[in-house]
């Protein structure tokens, strides 16, 4: 909405046009998009964030400035590498203003890494990823059979590679069965076609080795052999795989994950099929080596047998020597036993001299027992006298403290229901009491009760 007002502002009477923030941002957006348009921009990626929506948000900066950037999902899906912080790139896009925040940004439509191309960057990233997972480890690679009977070749059926492979196999090993699995080896459909061909090769019965190859070309031409899905199929294959892609200077992901890399398709055929002439020559050579080794071994055994025959002794003489040896050992054993028994007898004699007579031991023990019995009797007598004395002493103390001694001096003990009466408050008229005297007891009945003692009243 636009509002017009009239008044004096800075000594001017002209009508003023006031914009809203939204109108200002929209005006700036139209100016930028109309004047700047599509540009190419180089910078370093920072604050990179891949949103769950599929859009990429980041900043492009140089040594002095930076600008916000967005690459929507429809454009970044065509990227062949994964952007990250610190990566220097060249982007193509157009400048725009994000009106709600009033900030301008570049909407990227394409992106290329600086220095290496996008394909090379994607190749290096995938190579590092699979390497960290262990798909390139030598320990997991399978050995190629020395004499395969059935070979599957995945390649273009019209290319020069298949012709070279078939020529070499038919010349060097005509007995080997070859199955050609056609596949597209160049272009956007090459990766899926090669994967399908690889799956078909694994389904073939009794396949000993799979050759995956094509002729040379640029990195774009060979890109179908850098597919991650194909690499994982090769790694999981139970059949050994030979990668023969391009020339010797060309490298693909298949070369690293396969069990063996051949520099060319022709070299792969030569590695798989040994020449029957070379094999025949090698067999003849091995036969000559075997005959020579057997002759040498036989000669050595013959020489050894002759030497051992000279070392043999007449069995009768050997037996006589053993008899003499046995007699000598028997005599030595007898002497050793005699000396042992003599030594033990001497030890027994010494032990007997140290032993006492049983009667003497009994007599000593009896004297000791009599002495101990006398000590026990005396200790018992002394203890009995001591305890008797203590008993009389404590009886005298108890007798001194006994209430009966008080009764003997003229007093008596009055009891009511087996309880000693100490106060008039315990008595009631007609109560029956028991009176214990120095000699005998009396049973009385209470007639009157007085609070005062009789001798106290007489005294007063």
C-alpha cells in the first residue's frame, strides 16, 4: 500500500511516496534479477547444510566477503560429486532476494569443483568411501583359477574389446567355453546395463571367472564402470572378477574392487587362458625336472644304504654285548642294594641307642602321676577350707542383717496376706494379721487403727 502525505519536510512541500518493507524488498529483487541476471561465481563453500527436503544451503566466500547460496533439489540431483565445507567451486546461477528477511542470495543451477572436474571429484569421493569400507582390501580378493573351463565376458558385443578377447581365447585355449553377455558400456544407461549383465553372468551355471571390460576412452566414456551399485555387486560376487576397462593408464572403481585388474581386455584374455603350447612345454619341463629329481633322490638313497650297511653289527655279537652289559648292571644294582640296606641298619642301631626302655618310661610317668595326684589332693583340701571359711563368713553377715535377729531383741513382724505391714494405711478394721515373735507366731484381728504411735503419745 502507498500513502501520500502533504507537509513541510526539510523545507519541501512536495508530496512524499512511502513504501512498505515488502514493497522495498520486491523492488530490490526486481532490480537485481533484471539487471544482474545469470552469472558465474567462484568461491569457497562454508556453512554447508543438506536439508531433509533435498535442497542445499551454504555460503560462498573469498578472503573479503561472502554471499548466501541455495541449490534446489531439482538442480543438485544432477551433481556428480558431494559438496562440502572448504571446497572451492564455480557455480552458475542468478541473484535473487529472499523477501521475508530482506537478504539477497544466489540461486545455483550448476556447480563444478575448481581444479578437478566434477566427474573426477565424484570418482575420488566414491573411491575413498569404498576404501574405508574395506572393499579394496587384498585379503578379501579371490584368486583367479589357473585353468578355467567357463568364462563370462560382459562388454559391448560390437566393440573391439570383445573381438580381441575372443581371438586370444580361441588361439590360446580353444577348449574354454566363453559366454558373451552384451551390455551398454558408454552413456547414461551404461551403469544399469552393466549391472544387469553382471547379475546375468552370476546366474550362469559353472562360471569360473567373469571378465568386465571395454576399450579406452575419456572419463565420461568410462563413467559407467564407476557406479557404486556395480562396485558392490562385484565385491559381493562369489565368482572371481577381472576388470579390463580402458587402457593401462585408465583407472575405474571396478579396477580397485575387482579381484584382478588387467591393463587391457587383451591382457585379461591372456591372464585367463594359458596357451596350450606353453602348458605343454611346461609339463614337459616338469617331467624332466621330476626325472632328474628322482634320479638324484635314488642315488642319494643308494649311497645312504651303503653307508648304513657298513655301520651294521652282527646281531649275535650285539646280543653278547647286551648280555655283558646286563650282567654289569645287575652287579651294580646288587651292590647298591647291599650298601643301602647296610646304611639303613646303621641308622636303626643309632636310633635304638637313643630310645629308652618302656618300663623306664612307664615308671617315670607313674612317678609324675603320683606327684600330680598329691598336688591335686592338697589343692582340693586348701580350696575346700577356703570355701568353708567364706561360707561361715557370709552366713554371719546374713545372720547379722536378718530380721529374725531384730525379733530376738523383743520386736515382732506383722504380716497381712504374706506382706509386711509398715504403715497404718495398710490396715482396715477386722483385718486378720499374722505376728511372728521370737518364739512362735500369733494370729490377731484389728479392732482400732491410730495414726500416732503409743510410745510417742506417752512421751508427750
